[in-house]
C-alpha cells in the first residue's frame, strides 16, 4: 500500500512538471516585432538575447509606458506596425528624450521622428556595409531581403551603410538611426548571415532600451478610426484616379456606340423571305451539298408518316417502303451523292417534289 502511494505521487509530480514545461515552452503568437511573440514575425529571440547580454529591455505596451520610461540615456526602439499611425502620438514620441532606433518606418513616422532623412528608393538589402559605422562594420556581410534606402536632406551629415538601408545622424544631441527592414530582427530572420550581430549592435548601444511596437490603436479617437483612416494617403488618390478612368471609358464607349434606336418588336418576316435568304447564302458559298442535304432531310421528314415508318428508320427500310408504294427505286434521289452544279441541284429539287406527289396520290 505504501509503495503504491509513492508511485502515485511520483506520477503526479511527473505530470505537473510536464504540464509546467509545456506551458513555459509553448509558442506565443503575436504581432509584428512584438517583444513576447514567438511567431516568425515576433521579436522574442532578440529581446531575450539583449537581456542575456545585460541590456535592460522595457517593453512598452502603450505610449504612456514610453513616456514614463524615457530618459536622456535610453534608446527608444520604434518598430513600425499597422497601429503606429496617430499624428498626436508621433509628435509625443518626437518630443521625448533619448536616442532613436526606427525600424522600417512609414513615411509619416519618418517625417516626424527622423525629419533629416529622405527616402531614396528600394534596394536588395545586403552585402558589405561600405561605411565606418561601428555597429555595421562589426556585423559585416548581411543578406536579408528587400529594404527601403535612405539619404540625408543635404543639411545634416548622415552616415549611410548597406547602400542606404541603414543610416544614422546626430542632431541637437540626439542620435537617430533608421533601418529600412525589420526582417533581420524577427525570430525567423535572426538566423540569417550577420542578422543577429547587426540587430544586437543596433538595439544594444545603450544599457537600457524601450521597446515600442504597438499592437493596438491608441489615442482618444482610436476606437472611432475607420478603414479609410487606416489606409495610406496614396490610396485615396489611386481610387480617385480609377474612378476618373472609369467615367472617361464609359463616356468614350457611349459616344462610340451612338444613341439608342427604338424598334417595334416582334418583327414579322415572311417564310418566303427566310427561304430566299438561306438559299442565297448557300449559293454564295457554293454549298450545294448542304442545300441538297437540307432538301432531302425535309423530304424524308414529310414522307415517313405517309409511309408508316417510325422515327429514324434505316435507308434500306425507307427505299423498300417507297418501292412497294410507287413501284420504283428512289435510293439515288433520297440518299445519292451531292449534286455538282446548280442545274443538278434544281433537278434534285424537282425529283423530290415529284416523289412526294406520287406518294401522296398513291
């Protein structure tokens, strides 16, 4: 009895330890560059590495957390997400003390947090740094996909690395670093060549970093934001241009087709006109075979009921019934070859009429 009790306790402890381990190691999905997310787009791996190397990472859930933690000796990492779009919030971030690290910023974020930087197109972010920035030189060769390229506005000295995918400048005692891609900082991209080194060097320049990657809308009007508010400004101009193009095409097609013409329906066409029109078509294309086949098919359809034959009889049955009815073989008339001239076609039409007349009178 005592042995069974110890076995039960041992099994219970194993189950508890297994459940705790599964809970602690379970993946935690989340948004782009979210500090606690273990999804491919998350940044849990980078945040863990920073903390293991002695960097204090303060994860800011909202703008109020950033304001409370901001100090002149801190680095504010701002990762662009779909929820970083409030002008008032960006202005607040721009007024906070401390250095900046902007990760793949949008045009609106770049204009307010890095006003001395201009967009210089897109490049395949990779290769040698080709600059003297310590963080990039120590990381070396980096390859991690498509990135935006930046340049200075001409008034402020700017250090450009990786063909402009990484830039840094200092103004009014504040150092601002802008990187055009977030892929190399994510859990999936951190294993790329030089990615981990560059990410650690950029985010670990200070002893304390404020990690701000908003995952929800903030501000008093956040809950009232519509789909149009979330769309970039260029989308409105694109939709306006498309509407203008549709209107122009409709106007052009309307003029090309002309005005509508009223017609009284139904239109009555005499049967003789239909026959003459089809005959002219056959004659214009020299389709004597088609015309002969049409004449013979119509004649057989009229003869079969008079001969007492069923639907779709064989040619031999039709010719036998005709021979018994009128006393002569009519296979050449009903199933013969197509006429070669118009005169032969006319003669075939007379023969078919004569055949129908004989069957009717017999």
